[in-house]
C-alpha cells in the first residue's frame, strides 16, 4: 500500500510524541529536565538523599566509638582523679593522726625541772637578772612573771605590767627564760637589806603558783630593797628582761 503524504505526516507526528514521552520518563527517573526536555546531569540529588548518607551505619558507628572512647577516657580520668583525692585525703588524715599521737608533751615550768640563777646586772644599775633554765626532757611554759619574796616579806614583788610579752615564754629542754628585777631607786622608801630570795612559778590560770618554790642564791651577802622593788614578766632574752 502506497503511503500518502498525509499518512506520512501522521506517522512522523506519532513518532515525535513517542520520543517526547520517552524523554520525559527518563528525566523523572534520573534528573531534572529543562523546558526543552534535556536532562541536566549536574543538578543536586533529590531531597532526602544527603540526609540518608549522613545517617549511614559507618558514620553512626564512628560517632558511637568516639563517644565511647571519650566516655571511657573521662571515666578513667575521673576515677584516677578521685583516687588521687581520696589517697591525698587519707594520707592527710593519717598524718594528722600521727601528729596527734606524736605531739610533744608540755607542762608548766616548776622548780623540779628548772635551774634558777640570780646575777647582778651591771646596767642598768640596781637590777638583778633571773635566769631559769629547763633541765628536764619536757618542754615547759613560763607563765606571767615569777612570784618573788625577799626574806619574809608579806607580799610578792609587784609585776611591771609594761613588760608583758605578746606570747608565753616556752622553754625546750636546755633553753632559758629571763626576768629583770628592779631592787631600789633613789626615790624609794623603807629600804632594807635582803639576804634571801624565794621564787614561785605562776600557774597557767594566773591564780597563785604551781609546784614547789625555788630558793636561788643572791649574788652578794645582801641586796638593798625598797618600795620601788618590781619584777618583769618572763622574757626570751636577757636584753628584754633588763629594759625596765
């Protein structure tokens, strides 16, 4: 059968329609087609594809491993730090307990554990220097000032309040404390010559004395005493004791 021009045009149109439909179908499957039906291969992937790639099992596994490693490290560091702190605390407590157990025993100085000497001070004039040395093996404290009584005086020699130190004098074994004694002044009244001295150690409470008294020898056969007679608080040096 011979094709007429009309039939040839119809076949051509049908072929074109089929081709266009095929191109449209291909564009929907592989990419985006422009207005002319040509597919642009550099267009980005369809929405959802990139998110799916980021959530791949491999990436997820890496994240979990990293997290586990971080957690493990933190846990290890935290544990080590905690052990160090606990160890330090335990060591500190043990040291404190040991210190309490080995703390030095101290007591008030008394005549039993000290040696007392009295010497004449060349300066200032009319002064005596009392020296008390700890002869025991225990640390002791010299509280306040020595209670002094020359001969059979009715009361102890007054303290020089201005001489009060900032801290109690503490004597390790072999160490000494000092007190200065003003014996008389030109303005003093009721002078007499004392031939003996009795020394009492003040109690920690400040009320009365503690222990037995000491009876140190005077530097001369007698010492002139009058109403100005006074004694300093215990000092750590002879120079401090003779300042008043």
